[in-house]
C-alpha cells in the first residue's frame, strides 16, 4: 500500500482528523484537489452535515477537498477511480494481469491524461500505491 508520507500530507491528515473527528487512512493530491481516504462506513461522518467539515477544511487550505472510501482490493477499483476523477466519466475498468485499464472516450481520455500528462502521472502513482498495478487509459 502507501509507503511514505511527507510532512505536508501529515499536516493535511492531522487537520482533517481534528475537524472531522475521523482519522483518514491516507491523503493524496489529484488535479489540485486534496483527496482523503476513509473507511467506507465513515465517509458520511467525515463529510459532515451538509458538507460542513469539507467546507471548513477547504476554506482553511484554500483548495478543493474530496472524501473517498478506502478500496478493499481491485474489486473496488472502479468505484474508487470514478470518485477520484469525477466529474470526468469513464466507461469502465478492466484488470488484465499486471495492468489496470480505464476505458474512456476520446474527450474523457484527454481529460484523464491532462496537459503534459500531469493527471496521468498522478493517477499512475495512485493506482500503483493502492492496487499494485500499472495503469493504461484506452
């Protein structure tokens, strides 16, 4: 799973835990959004009533915030990835040996890759950390 946590990520995790009273399992950046990973049964508590916790954290950090459920293996990969990349849509996720393949149309494929492959590299790191697979976008 996740091997290292830098000081900035540790600060984000501590702030999130202090405000939401739910300690996240991990935190990472994707598309200039800070994404917190929490157990599935704690997602609604972490978000807070009417998104109050997310609004507070977003205001303090001056960045977009998302809360996603912790995947329980590759069977949760599609839901996990769809939540991270929202509002970009994908057709599905396939697992082919050592590769995790995201099926997307041409417009969505461009949005997933991003300018200078920035989002692609971020997503590759996320997939490698959580599922131990290489990423391909089709």
